[in-house]
């Protein structure tokens, strides 16, 4: 069994809008799994369902691949989640945030692990800073350190690199690749096609539907079209103009547009 | 189970002590509210200003007036010379009541006639006017009986008073209304502060989505609630102690009953108010809304329905039923028993049970609501 988690026929509606339409896929153990799609594709909804923060209308998320022999309730300690929005206490220090997360997950003797993680994320010099005073990149790393303190088997990262400067982004990727050594399965959502190259396996989503899946090479081969990435400001206006005047498919990905032809 | 509750409490304490605003609310607001309300809310009538229009200006009339002036309730501030002045002084609010003594006051008394003294009282504030009326009548009757006694003794008859009422006021000997209001004040200050602090602290977790880290952890909604309540319970006990201390210094409040009973009663009340705060946080989506709902739910019923100022017994039956929804009603009964009467726990054990049931219900409903919220 090399499947960590399998997602089976997930459906979710918000009122009239179908946010997720019959989504199924498997996440392989100890790999970096990519969930790629434009804004509004349903990535965040899907991740929140997988973390148990949201209930699906139908379908299920099967964690039997990583569930330990113990009781079923323990699954919460095997899952880590980094939301798009920073969700730690800005008035607590780096150390205190990690301590709190360790405590509520019932981790004793977290001190050594905390030092390790602070070293690993290069936050050691900032350990007595209040989290609110850290930069965007550092907050992201702190959130990761907090998640890793209880050694989850799988972590879900919702657009961890959106709004983070390129240098921090690259550093973040190095840290993530290092995690694979610790037997952690990683799921990352991103709107950036250029990051897709770094994944072991990709699921592409649009409008709540799974449109294709495979390794980055397979996806590229199957697409058989040219994707032109346009980075521009303001991206929303450019999107509207292109949509009106160009026949080919235009998609908005955070701060850039993809033109497929 | 308990380690998670403790870790949430420890985190909460760190946040409270780092936030200057909540520290200000906790340590300054209660004591200043007590001083403010304690001095403002008092229905004792003292030093009522009187204007005197003495048309007789005789020895007897002066004697009567000085007996009024001698009481602590009245002070004669103005001597009036004509009818217009009576109007003017009352209209301007310079005096509260005017006394008009007719010109042959002394002569008529001496010839055993019935004399009318006219009182013109400002009736805007009905309750104060009523009290003033009673005081004035009492002073007049006293003066009457003095004249009668003198008259009789001059004629060689020993005067007899067949009926005399001797009053003894128990518990609050001096009928000090501040002493009566203090329990209500303590209840009001505690409910406002605890409901606001807990509801806001939980809603803040929603607003900053910090609650998500707790939701994906194995912490149950009951553990979350208890972890949130504990630090505020401890702090509120300190607040209660500081209010009591200040009440002692400023208004001479003393604990006549046992401190242990006081502690038990206060803890039960705080559990009830804190669980109200938790419940509000499950309905409110922003800190501002939570603040407003908290104020409305805590302050208004405490002032109107709790028997703090208006006696519940004189309310219509429907309102009496409604008054049961506020925990302060029960705490005020407990406090009056402990602080003023000094009675045993068994006297107000029903109130203690009510507060515990109230807390249990609110915590239970909130736990269910928090659990349900996680899924939507």
C-alpha cells in the first residue's frame, strides 16, 4: 500500500454553486502532491474537506493508508494544515506558538524537536519575536514549524507561496523537499504553473472539476497546447480585456494570466 | 483531557497579560464602576433644600422651623418674603419645597384652633417627593405632640401616649440604601466584564482564524470552552475580591456571612456569566457584534429584572417570570444574604443550584454549536 489518502467522489455545493463536482484521486505516500488550478477552482474547499474543517455533501476521504493501529480519533494528530491566511497568534512569540500547538496535540518533550525545526526553518534568531512582527515568508515558515512539531504523516498546504517574495519562496521549497526524508506526505495547492514542475504528481482542477492528473511530464504531453504566461498589473483588468477580445482560453492565476492556444 | 484545558488557559493568560486594553478592563474598570455607581445610586434623602415663607414670624413659628432645620433631612436655605418668590425659587430648582406659615400661626395655636401649614413640594421626582412628604409629616406630628404635652401639663394633666411603635431594622440597621445596592452593583460589574471578555476572546479566534489550528487538533469543543473559561474565572475572582475590598473602603461593606460561602456563590455566578459569554461567541461573527450583544444581554436584564434597583415582587407576573432568565437575580439574593444578613448557605442553596444548572445548559448548548460550526 503506497497510497496515503484516497479521495472518493467528493461533492460539495454552496447554495446553487457546485464547488466540487465528483472529485476522486489518490495521494501517494512520501511524495509531493500538487493541486493546481486557477482562483476559484475549488482547491481551498477540497483541502478544508480533507482536513475535516468542512463537511462534504457526499463522498469520503479515506485516511486508512496513514492511520496508525490505534484508535480512529488519533487521525487528527496525523494531519497538518497550513491555511492561506496566517492562523497563528500574532501576540504570542515564535516559541510560544510552537509550544501551544505541541500542547494541544499532546506532544510532550517538544523542546528538542522545536530547536531542530527552528534551525531547519532558520527562525532560531527570532524565537522571542511576537509572530505578528515577522515577515510574510517567516510567518509561513513558523506555521510550517508549528505543524511539524507534532510530526503529522501528511500536511496540507493551501497556496503557501502566494504573496511570498521569490527568495523566500525558493527557500520554502528547499525546506519542503527536505521533509520527504522524514516520511511526510505533502499536498500543496498552487495557482502557479511554474511551480508545478516541482511536484511528483499533479491534479489539475477548474470550476470544481478534476480536469487532468499525472506526473508533470504526462500533463504537459497530454495538453498538447502552448501555455503563455503573462505577468501583468492590474491582472484583473487585463483578464477582462483578454477574455473579451481573445478566442483562446484565458485563466487567472493570482498575479498572472495563462493564455492557452 | 486536563492538559489540553490547561494549555489553552496558559495561552489565554499570556495573551491577556500582553494586551494592555484587556488589562485596563480587568483592573481599572471594576473599581471605577463601583465608585461611580456607588456614589450615584442612592435614594437616601439628605439635606433637602427648603424655602421658608414665615408670615407670622413668632416664637412658635421659629421653634417649628428650627425643628425642621435640626433634622439631617432638611436645610433651610432661603427666607421668602412674597408669593412670587415661592414660584421663582421652585421654578429655578433652588429649593425642593417651600413652607408657607400663615400670619396668625401662634395666636391660633394658643387659642386651640386647627392651623394649616402649606407645603409646596417639587413633584417631578415622585419617589423623592414621597419620601420628603413622609419626613415632613413626621416632623410635624412630633411638633404637635410636643405642643399637646406642654398644654396638658400646664393644665396639670399627665399626658399618655397609648400606642407607640418601636422599629428595629435588622440586617441594615441604618437603612443605608448604598449597602442595599452594593450586591447588585457587584453582580452587574462582574457580569458585564466576564461576558464581554469571554465572548470577545473567542470571537477573536474566529476573526483571526486561529481557531482553525484548534479545530484540526484533537481538542474537543468542551475542552476549548473550559480552557477559555478557566483563566477568566480566576481573573474574575480577583476582580470580585478587589470590588469587595473597595466596597469596604468606600462604603463600609462588610462580609457578615462566611468567606467560604461567598467564594462558592461567586464561583457559581461567574460560571453562569462566563458560559453566557461563550454562548454569545457562538452567535457573533465579529468582535464588535460580540461586544454589543454582550452589553445588551448582561447589562439591561441586570438593571431591570434582577431586583437590583426595582423590587421583583412589585412587578407584573409576566415580568416576574421573565426575571428568572438572568443569573444576576440569583446572585444578588445570595450576596444580600451573605453580605447584609450573614445567613447560612442552606438559605440560598436553591439559588446556587439554579446558577449551576444555568451554566451547565449554556456550556452544553455552546459545545454543540461550536461542534456544528466546525462543519460548515
